[in-house]
C-alpha cells in the first residue's frame, strides 16, 4: 500500500550456484540477503527498475510493474537474447520474451531477479522509514498489515502512500 514497485533483471552464468535460489517469498530475510550478495557478485549482469508510488497511482499496479520491468531490462549492461518474466505479461523491450506463471518458483533467472527486487525494495523501505517513522515501514515494508492500516488511520496517508489502493480499517 506504500512505496515503489521494484523489478530486477538478471543474466546468470552457466556455473552459477543455483542451489541458493528459491522463490523469494520462501526465503527468510537473511537467506534472501545472502543470496542477493552472491547474485550481485556472480551474475553476468543485473539491474534494478523502479516505478514510484505516483506512477502506480497514475498507471495502476499492473502497468507500473511492467514499467519497472522494462526499466530493469533496459538498464542491463549486457543485452539479453530472451526475457523470461514471472506471471502472465511481459514488458515491451524490443527483445523476445516469455511469461511463465510461477516462474519465481521454477526458473533460476526469475528466482534471482525476484530476490534482488525484494531485497532492494525492503532496504529502500527500511531507509525511508527514518523519514516517516510513524508508519513502521521498517517492519511491514508497506504491505497491508494491521499495523500499517492502523498507522494510516492514525496519521493519515504517508507521502509514499499508494492513494489508488483501497485502505480499509485495521483488522
């Protein structure tokens, strides 16, 4: 309900230790961070793409996610020959692409990208929490937890609130 959407693009070498990869949601924060360090160190290329909370409100979360994906792909220092994307839709990048449902649980490159995107966004939210400490972003990272909902009801929307998202009363 708050903050940017983040995407990553990753090109892995053949000898990458794929056993450290998993669905980013299945890894605990320490495992994700450890994997992210290896990905950044060993990938042929990697990059991040972001779309702001304002872009999410203007274009909707789906389109903002595609914008962030496109930015990540275009920021790669090595041009990919194929883009594999988790889900149903691919960004328009001028490169052949394929959408793979549950790719974040089955395709090593998508797993790696998901890990980088999640760790980068979590760090961003933790750092941002110092600017608006009343919201507890360092704990819930902007997700719709009861704590986050209570903070919005109590303090009003934060400066990075996704105003197009329905904010319901605390659970």
